[in-house]
C-alpha cells in the first residue's frame, strides 16, 4: 500500500481526483462544493512532500497561500451584491503583491535591476492571472474548464522544466477542477464556484507557474501565455444547448488556450537540452 501511495500518478491524479469527486458530491448543494479543488491539491501535497510550514521557504509559502485561499473566498462570497465590480482586479492586485513575498529568498539572489524586474514581473503575471480566473466565479463550466486547462498546462510545463513538485501540484489542481466538471456533466447542471473555487484555482496555478519560472527552467516570457486559458474560457464561443454543451465547449476552448504555454515550455526545454549536449 505504501508503494502504491508513493506512485506519482496516484499522488498527482488518482488520489486527488477521488477526494475531489467524493467531497464535491457530498457538498454539491452547499457553497462549499468547490472546496474540493483545494482538497485535491492538499491531498497531493500530503502524499508527496507532506504539509509543513517550518522553515517557511518559498515552496511552503505557496502551499500556505493556496490552502488559505478558499477561506478568503468564503469571506468574499459573503459580500454578495455589495461587492464592487472591480473586486476581481483588487483581489488580483493583492495576490500579485503577495508573490514577491513568496519568492523573497529567490529575489534576494538577484541584485539591482534584475531583482526589481523579476519582482515586477511576478506582481504583473500573478495578479492579472488571478483576476482573469476569478472573473469566471459565476460560471461553473468556464471555471472548471479553466482549472483543468491551466492545471494540465502548468503540470506539463513543470515536467518539461524539470520541476517534479509543481508537476504534481498542477496535475492535482487539474484533477480537482476536472472532478467538478465531471459532476456538473453527470448532473447536467452547472455549480457556481464563487471565490471559494475560483480564487484557489487562479492563485494556485499562477503561483505554480511562477515558481517553475523562478526555481526551474520555464522561461519568464511564458507566464503571460497562461492568461490565454481563462480568456478562452470567457469567450462563450461554440457552445451548444444546455449545461453539457457549455461544459464541452469551454473545455475545448481552454485546451486550445493552453497550447501556446506548453509549446513555449517545450521549445525552451529542447533548447536547454541542446546547450547541455
């Protein structure tokens, strides 16, 4: 049994998917159903590296923020109609400003303009990525498809960039979002993710991508390409009748939107291997 749980496929995909399906089904009629996405990620972390916060290095700061995200989402969802229209961008800005804190130890190794530029890039890419994702908080099909598309893209890019930890994190988040997509498809009914679902997806996957660029071999200019996935999700192009048609169409759009990000990671990995050889 222990050997089975140490299998990366179980840690990243099977176990997170099973947890998210079970929890999502149980909580389906409550505002907490999309908490299943965070539970899927937490399952992968617990099985792979374990959950701990001392010392509070960059990777553990990422875990901390992602696990806190649905709790912040609960508070934001309670605002309801009182929430300002600019709230997604305000939350995105706060998330972006948190990114330099997360990677402070890495930024400290870059002097002068290089460090300032890297910090500004983190604020921009993470902030906009989070804002674009949480704008999908009222559409279960679009948010779920964006989570799957971005999660798979980040996971594949992490694999190509020699970052196994964020491979697991990306695929686990995709599995969690995929579980909610599957539940919506089976029930032929969309389930509103709210901030509880959309914020962990946006924050987690954009931080995973940023970490892969800061700590591994993903080129920095790939990061804005991840925005194409939530932008594609929001287009509402090619949708058929009913919830199932919207789920399928959103999934196809997000899969296409993920291609440029993965292609850049693949080209960079090929270029890196050529230099080494």
